[in-house]
């Protein structure tokens, strides 16, 4: 029968494989070293300063040019062909 909450273990008849079922800290220092070594390569990533990239003005101008080129290739089909709008090509 398993112990209930914070009571004492009544009859501790442990078998050969009791350690996986219990919370043991026999390798506490080894686990600490292993955690530190696992985090070490990525722990300096926050110190890197990102450089390069494009200026926002150039990227925005390129985006405007791309959108203007896209809109010039569109062909609009009106529901009421009797009233076309200026500046656009209609079929």
C-alpha cells in the first residue's frame, strides 16, 4: 500500500528496483554539472548584437514599387460597365 500524503512509510519493504519509484538525489552534483554543460553553448546568445539588414526606407520603397507593378497588371471586371472609372483598364 502506498503512503498517503505526508505520513511515514509504515513497512518499507523495498525491493531491488526501488530507486526509480522514489525521489532520490544521489547524483545531485552530477545533474547540476550536466545542466550547466547543456546550457553552456546557447547561454551567450543574448550577448550577440545583430548587425546588418536593410534600412526601412529602402525596403518600403521596394515594397511600394512591387505593389504598383502588381496593380498595373490587374484587370478589373465591373458589374456595371456603363460607369467606368478613370485610370484603370477595363474589359
